[in-house]
C-alpha cells in the first residue's frame, strides 16, 4: 500500500476529528448548553436515546417511510422515463410538470400538501417528489443514448424483445439510473426528515427534532441530527453499493455471452 492510499484512508477520520475539536472549542467558549452543546453532551444524549426501545421504533418508522417513497419514485420514474423516451408527445406533456417540481421549494410543497394529505403519509409524498423527476430524466436520457449500431445488430441477429432489453437497454440505462440515485438519495432523506419536522407524524425522527427544539432540549436536538446524518450516509452507501454490484454483474454477464457467441 503506497503513501497516497494510506493518506486517503486516514484523511477522513482526521478531518472528522478536526471538526469535532473545532465544535468542542466553540462550545467551550460559548459555555451554554442551550445554545451549543458540546460533543460530550450530544453523545451522552445519543447513548441515552439508543438504550430506549422507543428510539428504534421511531428510527425504523422514518426509515420505512422514506425508503418506501424512494422505491415508489424509482418505479414511477422508470416507467415514465421509458414512456417519454418512446413517445415525444408524452415527453412534451410531462416535461413542464417535472421542471415545475424541480424548481418549486420543498417547503412550499410541504405546506401545500398538508392541506390535502395525511401527516403520516406526507413524508412519503415529499420523498417521491424529490426522487421522481431525477430518475425520470436520467432513465429517459439513458434510453435515448442507446447506440443505433447495437439496435441494428440486435435486429440482424433477431434478438427477442426480452433479450434486447436485457443485453442492450438494461446495461446502457443502469449507469444513468446509478447517477440518478447518487443525485437523489441524500436529497430524498433530508427532504423526508424536513417534511416530518413540519407535519410531525407519529413515531418520526423529524417529530423528535421538532419537539427537542420546542422544549429547548438542544443536546437531544443535536443527537437526533447526528442520527439523521449517519443514516443518510449509511443508506446512500449501501444502496449505491448494491446498484453498482448489479451493474458490474450485468456487464460481466454481457461479456461472457459475447465471448460464447464469438
């Protein structure tokens, strides 16, 4: 292992320790737990919450809501992306709507949606709004990027529709889908928590953040925020790792089939 790799490995924990030290110094200077709790106070509050069964119910509920929204958005985005890539009329119909969703502040959507949607369902709806336009546009772009030469080869060799889908379209579109996931997963998680803060559903991280702020329990507020950050990183890394492994397997499978046919 060379020096560059070692430096890359240790740079993240060193950077993290540096900013924790900065946080501790500023907290010491402020010397007011209600304004800025120290890292120690935050960790103490975090460990106290983790020992309670209610913490795991709340965390699981928020995770399920937001992951459910991501799955729905991914499915709808793929369907819309395929349809709009094939039919220009529908593309012209949906493009202004997607642009509107991207341009409108999330807070506006949350406040408006509170008038029509149950507060326990609202975080799912907001998550869908965040992910859907990104997945739709990337899937549509991925389908349009498929090389005409590949389609001509498929026509010459009389590929069945399923084989054409698996051997040409899926490998070509998956990198675009991966890019959509990279762009939207972190945003979806933060938007879902923001929706929970504003609509305060039952058993939700955002609700706990709101109550911690209302009752001036600043260490708890920082502890819940830390949980949001950790879960955001973990979810994004795990999902991207899973999608990347699928892409690699499909590419390897495609190469093996090509060698066999040759």
